[in-house]
C-alpha cells in the first residue's frame, strides 16, 4: 500500500467491499477460508491506510447447503431459509476468526430493503453502521435471508452493496466477482470481447452487454451490477467491478490503480433520499411509460414532475402507487418513480391535452396531479 492515499483520522473515507458467492465458495462448493484470509489481509492494509471498510457478503445459502449436504439448490422457500440460517452462522464465525488474526473486531448486520422504506428505519440502520465504524469495527453486512421471503426471491447482494454505500455515503464501492469486469460482449461466447475499463454512462448498449445470471452458486450476474452502478453513479459514488482473486486487488484499487471496470460517479450527482433509495433499489418495476423529448428534458434538466401529457406510451399492468420505469421514445430507461395512476388510466389519457384531461370526468385527476411527482422520482442521468 503506497503512502499517497494515507489520510488523517478526520479525512477517513468509507469503502464498501462486496464479495460474491462465486468468490467465497470454490468449485468444491465449500467456503474458501484461505481466500477469506487474503481478503482480511487486504482489509487490514486498507484500514492502516486510513480507510473504513464495510463488507457486504454473499454465500449464506451456499454455505448452508454445503453444511447440510444438499447438492442442488432447492426451489422451496423453507429449505432456502433453513440453509441461510445455517450458512449465516458459519459465515459470521469464519469472518470473526480470520479478522481476529489482525486484531480486528467484526460485527454482523442483517438488513432488508424494509430498513430503508421509512426515514425512521433508515436512520437507525445508518447510525448503527456509522457507530460501528467509529468504534473501529468492520461491519459484515448481509441480507436477512432467513426470515425475509422477498429478499431471497430478489436475491442479489450487488443491490445490497449499493444500498449500504448510499446509506453511509461511501466514497467507493468495490464488487469482487469471478470476472474481470464488464466486457463489450460476453467473453464466454466472444473470444475478441474487450474489457471496458471505464464507464461514464449506463447506455442501452451497456445494458445489452451485461447478459444474465452468471454463477451457479450466486444469484446475481453482471446485469445486477449494472443496475447497482446506475444508482451509485447517480448518487455520486464510484463503483469498481473486478476479479476478486486478483492479487492485492482491494489495495490496488484504493491506491488508484486501474483494475477491472470503473463506473465513474457523476460530477453533478443527485441526492438520493431514503425514500428515493427505496424506489431506485426496490422490487422490479411493474411496468413503464415512455415520454416525449420535452418531458425527458424537463425531468433531467429542471427536476420537474412527470405530467401525464408528456407520456406517449404505456407498457405492462400497474396500479396507482406501483413503481414503474420511465423511458424515452427510443426505449432507454432514464428514470424510475412511483406512479399516481393505473396503466388503464394512462392508456386512456395518451394523446390528450391538459384541457382535454381536465374536461373529462374520469381523467380529470390526471390533469390536477402529476403522473409521477418529483419527490417520488429518481433520475439516473
């Protein structure tokens, strides 16, 4: 570790390090203790350089299945939850043991998306993590897969790492994966695929190159990392996705070396409130609306609410209060928000002017209220 990023205590920065299941669990489907020891070595070096690390871990279910001698991942929820309960205990003990060799105390923090649903819960989760950092503890964060059905069905800790990074206003998020980063094509299918070292914007081409779920022991994939990056970039937090087994990879990234793919934070980022964080990182959207160029410009440049007259198409079935995507006329996703009308109502209102909406008894509420209010809208551009 070089001295150029060392800092005084008052300049201490926070780095979130997410470790994927494919990195923690080897080909034999056993927890790789030696790998965790190498991670602990790096975290100790990062702490010595003045950084405060938070680890977001995966593999509770994978470890539990191994301990229970279950060879194939079950599809029923009780078995998954039982495996998570056993595996979580194994993970916590192993983390505590490998970090104890460096005289570092760890803690286990189990979160769900409900912990950001209200400002009260959000502040408690944030204050707990910040207090642990103040006490020089390394928090080990995981989803509460044992009791939360939704979390297992959602099932990726890339999103959780973004949630934690936004929660504590981290300076950097690192995802340790089983792939070197984002390629311009699937490297398994295209031998000439090139690693993208820097991403400044999440385009449709970037989304298309992400592919699907990648690992048999994990539940994420590059697509979940892209979605996490989209939120982090909006919040002004850079993300690095890299091969977690590269030598001293965490230290090298902290030292500023170009490793993997770096998703660069926007210079004019948006503050993501607890409520907007929930919208951005919550469940899959129920549908989408496409908007015209004027509406897109108003949302991005002026921070406006989305009016119904700006919508030009509606897809999917959604009710008032659901989360939906907002796309431009070319199909590019650039925002997400909580909609104030049903998909049936939106389709009836398409093509109507403000006066026509106001003069229609059924559609008049859509003239009086925005389709998505700016306080319930997250813009990714």
